[in-house]
């Protein structure tokens, strides 16, 4: 195995095969499985293997919201995206309350073509009481969003505080739209 870059192989063979194109060479390497290093050599330096992302099943949904300004009016875009199939559901509201978040979740569950088993949200007040100081949390009261999840048999997970990239699916969707 030479470990040459594609361009190096192309340059070395170009004089011997005048009709050779770079794209043809690449397709030939792919067809014969020579475009990647073998698995035992595919790790980082020092022999360490690259860490793989966890495999998820359909029904693992990220939910978040973003603020949208249209002229002087402010709206809130609630978005839910499945981590695997990238199915997206969204609603536009003029407020972001717990009741609206619950209604969004209810509509998402009705519209989603598969069974939702896990929902990941940030720590916003419309989704959880987790960010409230311990003495401000209401005792023996479940957040309306958590209650809706529990009634539907859905596990509600929260991102780490100040880690918006954990919920990256929705963050990317919000930036593109």
C-alpha cells in the first residue's frame, strides 16, 4: 500500500495512460476498495481508533425554538427534528409559553409518522423546571411538557446547560431557515 494521495497517483500514471482522467482513476480505486485505508490503519496517530457516534433509532426527536423578527413583530419558531430520518415538524407562534410548548408536542406526536421514544430539549422554561433555583421549584409539581411526554410514553432528556451544540440538529435547521 502506497498511501499516496489521489493526485499523486494520477500524476504518476498520467504519462503511462494518456487517456486517464482523475475522475476515472477515482472510480477505479473505489470499485476495487482502494480509496480508503484498511480498518486497522484507519485510526488516528498512535494507533487510537476514531470515536464513532452512537447509533440511534427513528423516534429520537430534538425540539427547540428560535426567535424570528418580521419587521417590528417578534415570532417564535418551534421545531422538532428526528435525529435519524430528519423528519421536521415546525409551528410559528407569537409567544413561547409552557402551554404552547405542550400543544406543539401534542401536534408533533400526532403528525410524526413513527413512534417517538425520546425527546431532547434545552433547559428553557417552556420545556422544564430544571434551570429554576432549588428553592424556586414547585414541590410535587411536574412540568406540563414532562407530563405530556410521560402520558405518551416518551423519555424527555435535557441538553447540558450552555451546550447548544448538543441539540445541533435543530440549531442547524434554524440557521438555514
